C-alpha cells in the first residue's frame, strides 16, 4: 500500500486556491432568484399578524412566503415518527407556532440578494409571546428519559443507560471518592461556509438541489419526504463544502423552504444563511450537565464509576448526546452505572457537533480522574495506566487494535511530562503561572454501508465514483490515493468524483466514518475491476501478468473500459472485536494571576487510529480538533437571554473562537497501528478524535497552574480571579 | 437590512465643502452623520439597525489624512488618521508608543486600514481601545464648523453613553497631543489574544490614567491621579480611589466583580512601575 500514507497534496487544492472549486452558492444557474429567511424574534408563542405588504411592494420582490400562503405539505414526521438521526422535525411555514428563537417564519424572494435582504427587513410581525424556559441550569423542568431510539439509516443510537456490577456497594466501600458536577454551555457550529442551497425544479415533480451538506443521500430522502416526491425525483449535488462539523449532517428547514420558494416563483432559488442565521435554526451542541462519581482504592485502582447527566433538547424533537459512551469504554472498572437524561426547553433542536458525546463525556470523566489523581497524589498519567483496559470493559471483547499505551508514552515523552512538578502553582514563568494537564482521547471506529464504482479506461486512466462528500477533510485526495494504490496507478492517473445522488450510495459524512466506509468500497471496487480484467485472460495463452498496464490489457481485448462496483458492509469481525481509536492529549497553559487571562502555550497529541491514509490531511484533522478543544475549553458559549430566550451573541464578534495568536505550535504525533479487523483498509477515522479529551486537558492544566478547578465551561477570566 | 437606495451619502472633496454641507443639513434639521472608515457604521447597518439615514463620507478629503509630529513632543492626528497610520508612524512609535500597542490590537489588518482615531472618539464606545491612550495623554479634540474652530480636552468630550461634545454642524478635524512626561503603560484585558472587545482597558502616561469598558464612557481616574500626584503610593488606597471613577457593570462580556478586581490589580501593577525610568524603544 505505497500510495496510502504519504502526505499527498490535496488534489482539489489548486481549484480551491484559485476559486475554481464551486461551492453550493457559486454554482451558476440561469435565472436564479435570491431568497432570504425571516427569523422569529421571540422564543415561544404564536404569530398573530404579519404585514408583508411593504416587502411585497419593494423593488425586485417576487414573493413573500409565510404560513398564510406557503404550499401545503404532506404530514411531516414528528419526534415519535422520525426515521433517522438526520430526520429532524422541521419548521416549514405550515402553522403560526413559534417554538424557538430565530425560527424561520417567512422567506422573501427577489431578483437580487440585496433586494431580498432589504425586503426581508420590511416584514413586520406581531406575536403573542409565551414565557420561556431556555437555561438547563436554571430550569425547573424535570429531566426525563430520551424518546425511544429510532433505527435509522444514518446511525444507530446508543443505549441511554448501562449497568455493570454493584456501584452503590463499591462506592460505599471505596477508600477514596470523587463526586463532582461538570457543565457545558450550548456551542454553535460555525463552518467558514454557512449553509447554502440552490433549488432548481424541472417541471412540477423533479427537483435538483445544490446544497452544502454532509449527506447528499440524507438530503435527498428528507427533501423527497418533506415535499411528497418520490426519492428518485430528487437529485442532490454537493461538490465542495466549506466545513460541516455536524450542522450540515442534518437537513434543516431552509433546504425544503428553498425548494418551496423556487416552486412558488417558478424560478431557481438560491438561499444562503447569513452568519447570524447560523445561530438558531441549524442546530447546536446541547447544554449538558454531568455528575461523575468515582470510587477508588488508595492505589488508584478504580472500584466504581457513576456517570449521569442531562442534556437540553427542544420541546418538539429529539436528540440525546451520548456523553457516557467514553466512560463505558475507557477504563477497566468492575462497577459502572451510566444514565443519560434530557430536558425539553424552548430552544431549537440541538444536533451532532464534532465528536458528540465523546468530547462532552471526556471533559467530565477526564476532569474527574484528574481530581482523583490529585486526591491520591498519584500522577494523572500513572493513574490512567493503572486502570488500562486491555479488553473492552463493557463487552469483554478484545480490541481489534489498541495502542493507547504507546500514545501516552509518545506524547508524554515529546511533552516532557516527567519534569512536571505535581504541586499546583509550583511552576512559573515570570509573573505567569504555568500549568500542565493531560487527558485521554477516544472515538469509536465507525463503519457504515457504502458503495463505489471503479472504471478503467484504455488510455490508462481510471475514474472512481461514490456519492460521498468532501467536507474539507480531504475525501477527494485520500480516495484518489486508495484507488491509485489498489489499481497500481500513479495518483495523477486516477480521478475520484463525489457529491451526487446519481452516484453509488454512501453514508452521511459524520461519526468519522467516511474514510473507513467509502475507502473500503473504493478499495474493493478497484480490486474488483482489476480482477475482472484479469479474468479476461491473456488471449487463451499464459497467465495474465499483473504487471501489464491496464491500457495494454484493455487494448488486447479490444475494450474501451472495464467497470466494477462494490457494496461495502460492516465486516463480521464487528461482532467479535471492540473497535475504537485512542489518543493522549498534553497541554501547557500560562495564566496571568492578576488578570485571569489563560493562554495555551503548548499542546501535544498522539493518536492511534489505524492506518493513516494521508499524513498531511490526517494531521490537519487532528490539529483542527485539538484547536477546537482549546476553543471549547476557553471560549465558546452561546448566551441565551433567560427571560426572552433570545440568543444574545449571534455573530463571531461576540461568540468567541480563538484567533491565530491564541493557538501555539501544536505537535500532532501518529502512533502506527495495523488493524486487520476494523475494515478492508484498516482505517479508524481521524475527523473527531482530535477534539476529545482536549477540554479536560486544558482544564486540568489550569488547575495545575492556579489550584482552581473549573468545572463549568468555558474557563473564562472571571472564573479565575 | 438596509437598502443602499435608502441612504443619503454626501462625498465632499474639500473640508470647506464638508463644513458647508454639515451647516446646511443642520439648519434644515436633517443632520448628516460624519463617517470616516465606516468600521463601526457597517457593523450596525449589517445588524439591521440604522443610526442615521444621512451620511457625510469624509474619506476623499486628503487634507484630513495622516499623522504629523510637531515640536518636541507633539502629535497631530488628522481626522482620517488610521490605526495603520499610527502603527507606521515613527513619531508615534517614539512619542506615544502605547498608541501603537493599542492600534495593533484593534480588529484585524483590514479594520486597522480603515478605522480612524477620530471615528473611534466620536463613536463614543466605552470599550474603545485607542481612546484611553489619547485621554491619558491629555489629547485635545479640534472641532471645526464653517464659523471657526474650538478645542476641547478629550477628557471633557463625553457627556454620557455615546454622547459627545460635537454639535451637528461641527466636524472633528484633528486630534492634538502634547505627550506628557512619564512612564507609559497600556493593558488590554480580553478573553482571547487578539480581535477581542475589551473587558478592561487601562492606559497610563505618567500620573495620568484612563480606563475603558468600566463606565458609560472612557474615563480618567481623577481621584487616583490627584492622590498619586500628591505622592500617595499606598496600593489599597490607590485601588479604592480608582474604583471611584471605574464603575463597571455586569454585561454579556464580563462581570462587574471581575472588572473591579482587574482594575485593582492593574492599578497595583501600574503603581509598582510608576517611579521606574520610562521605557525606551
């Protein structure tokens, strides 16, 4: 596998830096009209009146669509009947209810974007507002069990409760106990490219949509179901995506609304969300409160863990962050109770955000373990090694591969962990307090069914197609490498195409599953094409030479092309092995004791995630994850007005993420790992693991620097003075 | 959102034209809002708010551009002097280096290229980064109308939250500074390392001290200055006096309690360095 692994430059890089790569909103479509959403300013209640006259009379306006004149849609799924993780209950102008702040309540279409934007501002809305309940930590609403899991095509949900052993007895008998509560505010996805959709009707029953989406097939299904069309009548195309991070893994209201608007005005319609519109109608990480109770012996060996918590959800839909998932898998512990609950609030439905559950759960668990290490005066790394899980603690199955020990060792060595002075406030740099912290990273090795078609041509080139998406991760590049490797061709001779429901079906790009799932299909399809060629024989003569170029073989048989398709499924090894990627995060912070300012001055992450397809794009994924972990630890916070339910910081001036100056040089280290069981190409996925553990590592470093344990993210300056 | 068609924008080429337009508009009771780089204005327009429908775009008036050094310690900033102009000016580096520190921390390079000191002053945000520096340096705002000119100390320029001394027919044409002696210090406290709206800003020139983000306007710490001027060096007393002028509130960006503590800590740090020789560049 010599094409696999090297840091090949992005094959789409030149197009991206020259503007040649066309993102959804840039696809040229004749006669395209422009739509702008009007969002609710209240968070709960009814629309009692809408004055659209001014907007309708404004120059260039083609239509103002509200619940009064929107096309009547077939019955939509409810939270009880929804089909999959991406199948959200949408707000498609079918009634006068307002369920959350910044809900789409009208759509204005005009001949130019500016005119649509202007007219949208002229729509006057009257409401009957009801009292709101938006804050998980202040609400009096009781937590409840999440709705029964649905079994969709995108992902299986995990059990919301698990039990092993006798936690109560083990906690009562434990020599040492840690019990703490950790909270995380709502965080809002902000990919560089906001959501963008162009809807083009071909007659009344056929629709093409150019969308910025993590899942063209999910998009297709949801559009078809929402609008009452057969699935095959809807084509979704998504060639380039400027980041998704989970918000584009689900289909939100604006996508069917764009199609409804296009039908209304009889022209193609383009709808691009503004940056402020990314806050509210397109998902967010839920607010989460977690309680972790750990019992251990004086030697640090874990006796019991109870991990329970609640996360926010909307009043009308379902979503549950499986924040206890990492706790069930990370450490050897005979007694374990986990419980996940949700609280319905007057907010928009939360959704997946990079490493859902794993990142939030590791913040709580890895912080609590640090607290245990402090209590026992055991080095935090040593504590983790004493509880190393040689097999999956939940199922007892062997790991398909696990190199966490090497990750700890590699990262600790690079970081210089052995030089740590254990006492808080014992390391200084001038007037600044220096702190070191570490945490474990983990993410499941997901694989979902995926298909691909490989075609070899007589000119010696190959075309490989799969409907999948490149959300910025490098799918174009790594799939080209996987195909080139399987075909024995140079990378330049292979073209990989994606992002189209007319191509073979693949999963939504979420759960770090694309490289493994689509990669397996591509690999097998290419081997299949080779095999087909080989089966043609050598004109009845000697064995066909595998070294003979395709072009020559095809020419000899008088063929222009040969094609093979492969439908990859999960391997049966899934039933025998537990499969996860692991890593170790080490962080150094500097804290100004007079001002409370925290700056991360160093970070080292080492990861073992099976075969690395491309050292450059994989590093970028892990680096991006680690940076986002710093952001989660120190910056991100969607602030709701507790009385009005409004999001108060709906732009990047007030919703803070780090700037370049906040991010130090970060070391990303790969621990080589050969996994013959996980899938055909031995890949575990690197899209999400980089963020996991990071917030805990920062919080643990802040504790070491200052002696103050911050359990409520983000760790802002005021919490440290 | 605002349609461009709804806005009146006048673009005079000369200062005289500008002053005449201001006078005429003011006489008709339809005042023009002067704009320079537009870095504050465009944010509000983009949020769907419209502070005014009528603007006087000063960007073409060449005469108002640039920074000039006068005498041994003087600096004159034209009404269109940008943060980039400050960063690139040798005289500013030499005479008022903390203004360079402040200018470097205002937004990104694009904002520094368009944003002006005069606009920063007139916009009246209590969280302005440049204004505390100028106020601590005893800057004077030069206001001109078609009838003539008047000079107002920056420290007396604000009447309340975003309320300034300027009459509707007047324009800030320059900001003058005769940089006082003494150690200079600039502290901007924020959640992230750059491009952050300040939680607290402190600027000091000698015994003169100004704070941002702790009151409805940028403020001078008069009580503390008088104490220090008279030789007072007690830290606790200095901190108490600073909080007579710095009266922060809770808001979406921080808490009053945090800001009070930071003000106190910054004052302690400032006091500690006050009698040391001034820094050189």
